[in-house]
C-alpha cells in the first residue's frame, strides 16, 4: 500500500501547481466581472491555461488512485496538497509561515503515514 505515497505526492504537486498558476492568473486579471471582456482576457491568459492543464493531469491521476486504492486511504492523501501549498506560499508568494502552521503540516504528513500503514 505504500505505492500510494508517490502517486499522491505527484497528484498533490499537480493540484498545488494549478492553484499557484490560478492565483498568478487572477492577479493579472484586474477586477472580476461577469462580462465577455473578462472571460476573453481569462482564456488568453497563459497562467490560466496552465492551471487547467495541471488540474486535468491531477484529475486523471486522481481517477487512477481511486480505481486502485481504497477510498478511505486515497481521500485523506489529498491533504498532501496542503503541504505543497505551504511551500508554494513561501517560494512564490513570499509569505511568512508561523510555527503553528508548520506543526499542522507535520501532523498532516504524520497522518498520511498512519493512514497508509
């Protein structure tokens, strides 16, 4: 069952990468509006298109994981995306992460290891 770990890591990296690109895309968009101009700018934004590609890859890998592993084991592994999201916050958005949040990340990683056992 440890085979789920590398698959979940890759899936979580794709998912987190999609979130990072979505944040970059939305930062470039300016004001949100329900008009054609907004959606044309969105669909011609390379970060938004990259976000969709990463989400698509994450979804395909998620389907594989769901097909081959018990749901009670697979679903909690999505929480690994929180771990990668914290690192993305530091490296891409220059956010400061408190020690309490790092403790939470540690608990998430420990929980994933316990679920796989």
